[in-house]
């Protein structure tokens, strides 16, 4: 096991109140995505202030992307497919600790914190973010096989125009939104087609969100930190 993966494993074990000998084997299945796919681009928003809360999120200590081995290998196949056209993937989020999800819920209940409203949810009242499913007590990301991605030009690293941006709360982010241009819709469809070909299922309300259909831990929500 390499040093980086060992560090993740040790932190996971330390975070448990009671040691579970089976937990170590579970963590063996997680990999750093950029180690497996060196050409992939990372923009891990929740390790920065560039997100809908406006600050680093609980459990994100470094801007790195973790996925189960199975999901990472499927993502590598998608990256290889896109590379034929000098295109590739950029990751905004991958594995998300359960503590980060709890952070989202706490934030959603703080009526006074609307610092990022004008950017990320200008047409919604904060309480409706939970009612409409944008914030939830559990996330598929915490199961380790969900990833938020967009397309980039491998020649210069620039994002393709998707007709919207990551984590915008509104119908404009739906996969089949009518507001983007024909070219923007084509970019969304290309991303969806390539990801689905490799076994991912897209979430219709977020064009960037994909979960591996045959994920290895469909009922487990992990809470070890991202670092």
C-alpha cells in the first residue's frame, strides 16, 4: 500500500469510536483518482472557498479526489474514450465524507448565512434547498462511487461551455434544461453519453453528477476525511 493511501486508512480508523476490523478492508478499495488517471483535472471545490457555502467544508483537508477502485477504473475508461478527441474530465467532487453532508444541512438551517445566494441560488429561498432536494441528510457521494465532473480541452485545460456551472441550484442545471444553447446541450449530452457507456447513471437535476450503477457499497455512507 502506498503512503498516501495508508494515511487515509489510518485517519478513517482513528475517526471510529469503536474499532471495526472489517473497516480496514473497505478502505483498501479507495484510490486517489489522479494517481490512477494522471491526465485528469481536479478542481475540488469543497476544499476551498469557491463553493455555495463560501468556505472549506468539514472533512476536506486537501483538494484531492477519492473513489472506490471500481468507480475510478470506470472513470479512467471514460477519460480514455474522451482523449481520442483531445477532451478529458475535470472533477469537482468525488467521495464526500458524511461530516461534510452534515455541514451542508447545518448551513441550510442558518437563515442569516446567505453570502453566496446571488451566485448559487438567486431564485430560491434557503429553506427550499432541502424541500427541493438540493441539500439532503445523505449523499451518494459518501458511498464512494459518485463523481461530479465536466469536460475540458486537454490541449489547454479549459472547460467546455456546459450552459451553467457546478452546484448552481435551479432548473438551469437539469440535464435536459431548455435554457442552454444547442452547443451547450450537445456538450451535456456528450458528457452523459460517455459516462453512461462506462456504467455511470446521471442525476437529471445536475448535469455534472454521476453514480456508478453497480457501486460496491450501495448501503454504506463513509465518514473518513479527504486528505
